[in-house]
């Protein structure tokens, strides 16, 4: 097996991560993502109604998860804009 240089290994890792991020960005803009998010939100609000968890705890967890998701989506969108800008120039 051929040993890769540090620069080649870095480039290979960046290409892999770029493909993963492209897949995530594609999925988040899909109908499947919309349906999955809707199901999760409905299930979250059903838990307090069914007395499985308190409303305060459910809202705390749901808002925390959604905030983290929004953070990552903002980063992915910014990366996509940067890549588009590079292709334009």
C-alpha cells in the first residue's frame, strides 16, 4: 500500500468531508427531511399529552436540539455559499 504524504492525506480527508456535507445539505432540503422533522415535533408534543415527560423538560430538550441543528445548518449553508463564490470567481 502506498503511503500518502501529509498534504495528500489532508486533501483526501477534505474531499471526504465535503461529500458528507453535500449529502447532509441535500437531505436537509428534501421532502424526507420535512416529513422526519414534522414527525419528531409531533412526537415531542405528544409526550407531555401522554404524561410520559413534563412539558417543561420536553420544551427544554426540543429547543436545545433545534438550536444545535440550526447552528450546524447555518455552518453548512455558509460553507455552500463560500464554495459557490469560489466557483464563480
